């Protein structure tokens, strides 16, 4: 980016700046006239200067055009005017003055609006340019920056720079035009009064900027301290669970407190300096009227200055201090934003950025070729080796097994081959073309890389998988855009942003060898099958919540699938696995709260943990005389569970079996037991304790907890309360509960619960797996399996994939690398294989799928790859290249138990 702020502004907004400057020049005569009219009102209309020598009328609104002497000095009468008396002259001049006020206000409005639009447009351009520059960083540089600091710079630190853009050229010209007009007008009325005003203006212009230099220094310190604070908070948030686990919370809070104290000291000194300067500036501005009244009044008494001129001078001076003050403020702002711009640009400008080359079409590699690695070496920033010199050749297409422990040369070689590391010595040649010289666009088309760290961004799983294909710029012109999009399109062009709508279809079907969406869907499905993750996607779809709005077609499909599952359970003789929801029957595999409400809660209003304090629910429990039985039941749960848990280590299986929700850990149950032990049975429990006991009872499931606390009589009372709850439900709670109905969708419940319409029985061996198999079979028979699959792909991934199962979190980067059908695939499968039930099968399926590619498989177990023509075995940063390496030599090199033997050494990198 342009390192000089003013050059950057002028290059990007020259036309708009000139337009506003011309408007300012046009406004100057009207500004001058507004100063002159008050003098005419006082002298001519009020004091009667226009009616001397006995005249009773005078001419108003006579317009004559006078040419300058060098054009002949001729005059042209445009309008003869009208004759008015003294009252008419006063009314006419006053109206004229009002018109000038409106005109000058209109000029200010137009200028300020255009300045504001220009500033916002340039702010948008600057943020986009900075982000675009960030996307040109080398991978090492991008990993080295702190996300919080970069986000703070792009979002916050350029904000004042963008606000200054509209003022950079326009504001000084506009303010100078106002100040000079007022100053020249005062000079024209009285040289001495004008000289006094000029001297005070010069004093302000010289003294104030000198005093503000310390403000600038403090402002610079404040900016750096704020940025460092944001970066430190970002680091602590990322490491938050680790800090809590080690009990270092107080330590890091002390660090933040110290940084906040430093920032406070800087801001305190800045405020003191700021308001001291403001005081001096206001003093100089307010002392000038003293001289005008004293000296101007003296001249008026002597007859050297008439009253109208004095009034006009004082009126004109009212318009002199504001532009002078704003000019001084503009100068300070100029220095401030220049420093900020320099600091921000220094973080984004780099001499070694990547070549994007986005406009050129990418030419694929020939079907056959050669990859050469020549003396490849990489050091860290301390000069320690990350990769020792390594050389080998490989014919394309082919396969290379890169074997080694995590964190060693295996990962470094993968990053280099995947174009994720560029600071290395040596060369990687692809058909004679250096990898380092390839543009980002070309490398991203030819190479698919999945590293050792699963990098998943927020969005659906489908969005993450298809991200590598979002590179086809949709064709769009302003005249083709929808009416509502035309303004957005034009504004994006004027702001130097990408005009292509994010919502458009960016998928590069042709570049990935696909014909249409159907072919893309088949490829996604094939990749999931290859990686053994199709079942995980189905389970994601089953776990997704059904929330309104839901179309009628979707509702119909859910009910159809529910009936298909019920039929399949009967057909497979698995009906005993599910206890269905029946309106007049207690469901023993559901919680008491669920049996009471007999529906799903779409909001937190009727949550079992706080149901006791919900007025309507409390009234139902009270009316059905259930509070005391539930409280007694909760007391028995506390006594029994505390006795069972006593002496058991943390993590014991019983903790999971007797869990009553996130709010009831063992510590909370112990606290309740202590409270009950001290309780006087003759006095009522306090509301908080009673609420916890009732909540414990409402979370009880007899087959799960097996404490023998629910009898037939209590079940019948819960069923009566269920009927009352539904019958008397207030109108404002209708949207808070979706009651169970076999012919209606259960909003707020998962897809699995909607399909089962019941609860899986506790105590049945492998019930979850058996039910899942039946559900899949039923959906397949009903032709609804694809719907569930799509629901799974549409599941939100969360930041870094936190909402995805571990296997899918590892599979997404591999799918990203392969979805675009690269000619070279560099895949680190160590993470996926470590948590897979069939690692050998995944490797074999990957080899078949990538048979037409050049495949670099990075893994830790040498026994999973057989009959590979080339292996690179790593121990730390040192790699050994072997041809046709049998497992015995590979295991010996890695220090692993041998499983098969025979080897031939090809080449050693040292």
C-alpha cells in the first residue's frame, strides 16, 4: 500500500475531492455577502443612510454585472430593482440576509454530507485494502500475527483515519475560505481591528500546535498500549481453559490490571494536556471581542468607524474563531492520523508478499511429469534446524509415504510441499517450475494440502468442505443486477471493493472437473465414504434441532419419516427399544419434568432447573399438591447419591449414571446434604433449597437412576398435573412449549427425537446402536436418507470446529484438499487415523481415490502403507529417503517394533 497518507487519499479520491473543492469556491461569494448584509441593515435601513437628502424611497434588488477593466470595464443592467421605503428596505435586506443564511447552510450541508460519504467510502476502501494485503502475507507471517491485534487495527485503528479522509484536502480549504473571508472583511472595515484579529489568529496557529506535540506522543503511546492489551486479551481467551486448569487466573488478571493501569496513566496525562490546551485556545478566542468592543467603540466615538461597520465586524468575528479552532484541530488530527497510518501500514506492508495473479486462468500440469526436491532445508528464527537438507525425485502421478512423529520434519516437509511455508533453502520443482515462484492462484489449483492442525472456520460443515471451490467470480454487471443490488454494486466499485455478491454461486465446477451440483454432491458423498465419516454426518443430522419456521413440506417429510421408523421398528422386532410418547401414559424412560409438561421447551421458560420459580408451573405443582412429594423425593435422592459417591474417584462410571444435569455436580449435592442435615424439620425449607430439591426430582428417571422412588400413585398424580398444565396453559406461553402429538413436529427437539417420538429404553444392551441402524434402514426405505445427510452437512461447525465430532473435525481439511481434485495432494492423515476404527481401510481407500494424483501421505505408522515406491522416514528434522522400503527397515528407522522385512536405501538427506 501507499506509505504516504495524503498521496493514498489523493490517488483514491481525486475526482470527489476536486468536486467538493469546487463547491467550496462557489460558496465564497455567498459567505462574503452574508458578512456585508448586516452592515447595510444597520447603516442603510435602521440609521436611514439610504434615505439622505430627503429621499423617501430607495432601490432594492438592482442587479448589475460589472466586467473587469481588462475585459473593457463595461456594465450590464440585469434588473432595475424595485422602489421601497425604509420599512420595506429593512424587510427586504432582512429577508436577503435570511436567504443567505439558508444558502450558506445548504452549502455547508452539501459539503459535510459529501465529506462524510467520501470519508466512509475511503474507510471502506482502506479496510478492504488492508484485508487484501493481509491475504498476501506469506503463511509464516500470517501465523505469526495476533488475530486480536490485526482485527483491532482493521476495525478500530483505521476508524479515525477514515474520518480524516474526507477532511484531508476539503476541510483546510473550506475552513480557510471561511476564516480568510471573515478576516479580509474585518480588514476592509477597519485595518486596526483586522490587525488585532490577525495577531491573535497567528498566536493560536503557532502556540497551540507546539503545545499539542506532547498530546501526539501520548496518543501514540495510548494506541500501542491499547493494541498490546487487545492482543494479550486475545491470547488469554485462547488459552483460557488451560489457565483455569492450572489455577493461574489471578496471575493473568494481575497482568491485565497492570496493563490497564499503564493505559490509565497515559490517558490521564493525555486528558490533562488536552484540556490545558483547550483552555488556552478558548482564552485567546474569547479575548478578541474585548479588543473589538474597547478599540472599536473608541473608533466609533471618534467617528472613524460607523456603528454599522462595528456591528458587521463583531458579526463577522463570530465566524472567525470556529474555523481557526477547527483548523488547529485539523492540524492535530493530521499529525495524529498520519502517525496511526504509518503504524498500521508498517504492520501490513511487506517486501516479500505472495503473488496472487487472480485474473489469469490456471493451466493444469501435463498428465505426467516429475517433482524434484533439491537440498531442501528450513531453519527456525533462532537458526535451529526444522528440516535437514533433503533431496529426492518423484515421477507424476505417484505416491510418497512421509513417515514420522508429530512435530518433526514430516510436518515441515508437508507444509513446504503444500505451499504453507516459504522461508526455506533449496528448491521444489514441479515439472521444472519452482514451487516458490508459483502464484497463490496457480498453487491453490494444483495442490491440495491438509496439515496436522484441523483449521475449521465458523459456518456449516458444507460451507467448510466447499470453501476451496469458492473461487469462480460470478458474472455480474450493474445493469444486470436486481434493482436493490445496483446501488450496492456501484458503491462497491466506487469504494474499490469486490463488487461480486457474497450470496452468489462462487462454486468453480469446471475447475474441479464437475458438471453441476449433482456431481459435486456425489463427490462429497464419495469423500465421506473414503474417510469413513458418512455415519458421523448422519448422526449430526439426527442430532440437529428442529426450530421454527419449518415449511409444510418439511413437516410432512418429518411425520412421514417418523411413521417409517415406527414401521421399521415393528418389522425388525425392535419395538421394545423405544417407549413412545402416549398422552395418557407415564413414560418411564423420560424425566419427570418431561412427563409433566409432555412436550419440548422451545424457550428456557419451563426449564426443569427453574420450573419451581416459574409462576404458572409453580401454581400447577401447588394445585396438584406435588411440591412437598417432589421436595421429599429430592431429599432422598441427595441422601442416597451422596452416600453412593462417598470415596469414589472423580470420573467413576457412577457419576455419569447418576447425573442429574449440569447444575448438580457432586459438590452441589454435598452442599444440599449439609443444608438438609442442619434443617429443623418443624420449619419450612428456604426457597432456593426447595427449588434445587424439586429440580432434582424433576430430572429423575427410574430405569436410569434405579432408586425406586416412583410408584404408580405418583405417576397418576403427574399425569393429572400434565392434563392441568396443558388445559390451563396461558396464552403468553403457547410459543414456549411444543406439546407431543404424533401428527405434529416437535419444535425444540432433535431430529432423532422427532423420528423416534419416544425415549430409548435404559438398561437395554447396545440400544443406541440398534436404534440408529433401524432409523437409517427406515429412512433408506422411505427415500429420506438424503434429507438426513443434508441436515448433517448443514450443521454449524463452530469456531475451530468445536461443534463437530473429533473424526469429522479431522476429516474436513482432508475433504477440502481433495474436493477440488488437485493434481498434487499433500495429506496429513495422522490425526484421523489415530481416532479411526479402520485406519488401514482409510489408507487403502485414499490410495484408490487419489490414483490419478501425486499423493504425499503423511502419517506416523509405517505399517499402514505397503508397496509404496518412495518413502521419506523422519526422526526429528532428519529425513531418510528410501525406495521400495519394506516395513522392517521403516520400523527400524522409526524405532518401532518390526512387522515385515527387507529394504533398499535410495538416498539420504543430511
